[in-house]
C-alpha cells in the first residue's frame, strides 16, 4: 500500500504552512506529477506551470492570501496557485465547461485578487492595489509576478515609471525563463540574458548561502546593508530597474525553495519598491516540455509518457495561412509577415523559415507591431500583421490613427476570430467586427472555408491598396483544399450558394455551414431557404441583400461574433436606411462575456445551432404569413 501524498493534505495555504520545510521539494515533485497526469486529459498551459512550482510554493509559504495580494501576469501559470488555494480536487475540470478556468478569475476564488488573460497587466493593476492600500491605511503585501515576456509590453514600463512616486511598499517578481509563447526576442530579452550569464551570477550559490546565514537573528536594516555590500556586483546589472526606483535583487535560482522563502521573507520587510529577478526553466521536470517549450506552452490532450499529441487530419486555418503566405512571398518581395510573440500559433513558422529576412516577431507588443507595419507600408511594403483577434484589440488606436487614417496598405490578419472555446472570455475573438467596421476605409472579410481563405489572401496580397482585414477561426474548417492558383475575388460581392423564395440565410464565414444546415431543417417544414455566403463584412453587398430582403418573408444572419455591433447589426442598419421592413433574425453571441467550454456545448447553450436558428425562423415565418394573410 502506497504512502499518502503530501499533496493530498493541502486544501489551503494554511495546510502548506504546516509542512516542514524539508518536505517542500517533495511536494513540488508531487505537484508536477499531478499537473502532467491531469493536463494530459484536459489540455492546458503545462510548460509555464511546471516552471513556477517552487516559486508558487514559496509565495504561499511566506505571504497570506487572500489578505495579501498575489497577481500573476497573464495568469496562465496560475494552476499551482489554484491547487494550493483549495481547488486541487477540481484540477481535472480545468478548461472544461463548468470547471476551473485556465486563467485566474475573481469570481472563482477569493484568492484570485485579479483576473487576467493578456500579458502586461499585472504591474499596473498591482500598483493600483498598492496605492489603494496606502490610501486606506492597510498593511497587506502586494506582489506582482511577471514573466520576462511581459517586459516586452510597453504597459509594463508605464507601470514601472510610476512605482517610485506611487508607493513605498511593492514587490515585483521577474520570472525569467527566456520564453513567452515562443522564445523571447529583442533588446530586453538580451539584457536579461546578459544579467543571467554575467560573471556575477557565477557567485549565486555563494551569495545565496551568505544570504541565508545572515537572515537569522539580524534586523532588516543590518541585513540590507550586508546584502548590498556583499552582492553589489550582482545588483549592478539591474541598473535599469534601479533607475526606475525599484531596488533590484538577483538573479537567483527560481527552483531553490529555501532560497526563495528566505528572500521573500527579507523583501516583506523592505519599505521601498523592490524587484526580484529569478531564473526558471519553462517545463521543468518534464523532458518533452523542456525539449519543446513552445509546443507545451498551451496544448490539448497528450500522452504523459512521451508528450505526443494526436496530429489533426485536417490542416488548421493557421497552418494554411502560413503556407499560403510563404508561397505568395516566393514571388512577391514586398510581402512581409509581422507577429507578436506567436509565430507558431499563427502558422508563421514556415514563413520565417523560408523568408527570414521578411519575418518579424516583435514580442508581446501589439501596439508597436501595428505602428511598425504602418511604417513599412509607407515605404511600399505589404505587411501582413498577424495577431489573434483578442490581442488585436490592443492595437485598436493604431489601426484607426496610423493605418486607416493614412490609408496605408496593411493587411490585418485576425486568427482565432470567433469563439476560442476552452480558453474562455479573455481569448474569445467576438468583438473585432464591431470595432473594425466602424473605421472609415477598412475593408473586412471572412471566408466560409479554406479554399476561399486562400482566395481572400491572394486578393489582399495583390489586388488591393489600403487597410484590409480578414478574420478566421481557430482550428480546422470544412477540409476544403485551396486551389493551386488562387482566384481574385470581387470586393463587396457575396456568393449565392442556394436559392429559395421563402427565407434568406446569410451565414458569415464558418457559420455558412450552420446556415446550410438550417436551410435543410427548414426544408423539412416545407420552407425553401436561400443560403448566401456574404464574404464581405465591409463593404456589404447591398444589392444582393436588398434583392433577397424584398423577395422573402424572413431574413436571418448567422455569425461567430457578438450580436451587438456585428455583421447582423450592419445588415439591420442598411435595411433601416433603405426602408425595408422584412423581419430580420440575428444569430450571434449575446451581449455578455461568454465563459469557457467546448464550442459544441457553448453553441448549444446560447442558441447558436442550426436547430435553434430554425426554430426562431419558423416562428417568425409563421407570424409573417399570418400578418400577410390578415392584410389580404
């Protein structure tokens, strides 16, 4: 009979504090085993969490949540925090509908003081908490944990610029693992690497030993003086932070639990803003994750023994995008690809391999990426700015002020447009139509399948001048294979897939398939429906729209976007302006933030299925027929 695990006795941070310190490394191993085994069934952010096991244990050993505030930038590395704060038994529900969210949520636990899902938010939010604490006369500690990738975000430096003038008690932990989703790039990453590889770091273990020796029985003032004198050469590389008003400590080993505990105990006593630079290994303790950090940043189910995943039989939109754009670039030297820390996720790895001189990964800096693209466009290049829909939101001002206002030839490529399923509300791409169609001069489109996707990319690359956007969903589509020679599409012209005199269904993008299924259900009720592939969000094909609106009894738009401000809203606006009163049903996501869960479950719950659409149409059709009969 196997002995009970230490982990089985941890249901709160108080339980963690009761364990002898010598047992904490064993607890760390048990947590890693639990993560590897559980996430093999649920998927999730394995690599980032394996890298912060010791750090999270030390934080909860020293600080007292929920009174003390722990903020994790992005918060995808918050799984251990969830385990240690009473959610261990729910770990198997991670990213499942009704289960634990893959990020921190204030509504999920009192220990989650701040929700997140995008990078660069922790420092500003934590500084706001510290300022509020000072105003309220509180004494709680505020700790912001941010990976080195977060320091490529401009907003992180906006926060650092204000720390010294805002509060005297603030702790930042710089978790340096050299990776965001892909390997970090740029001068900041190089600066941190120089710190980690400097001769001073060779003395880490010696200085750490002195640190631990002096922590016992000495006052904070004496200790601070001794440490400053003894590790001065280690502090020097952190001059950039010192000049911003934060006392820099490190780098230290982020997997040494005793050292982390003593360090945090020391930092708690400081009455000045401090930043602790720790070095960790993303994927530590699991060979496959160490070998492929980008793959194991976030993934679906895998084999625990080998880390192997099941390859999708059908190429994803992202994969098709990368291959197609690389093919186009073979013959067009003006094509440039730009992304923000996700070359693999956006499918641009292939482009980077074939056209390294025209590929730019700018790190987690979407605003810079958009401005960078604008600058390139002024010099005659054709930049394809490729960013997930949810992250493109961060560059909205640049799209308006720098790209559209100047009518620059930039292609906005929004991956993961629509529902992002198990990633949840921080990652659903449900708002891009609303914010793009309000901008003058922007052309916007969405393909119904992979073949049309390639045609649209060809149109963007070769036959349009000015800002143009394409949105496409996560994962695979219908399996349609792009033609060898893509065709030019007429901008603003829809495609009628099926004629019918009773109802007209405008199914945008991946919801064109739902529209076809809806038409088949209606046919079983004796109602003949037309199915139209709109293709263009802006400009609308107003001629096709008005033709059907004047000839059928009910119109219906279907889209993978919020119903507020979406494609259906654009249709409604035009019908109103044209004085057309044909009943319009808009199928889209409701005006609320949608939780995480499988696409199938969420579509069923929110009435985004063919059956739900058909039910609404049948009711409207019968009402229309009744009114028409009454008027005769």
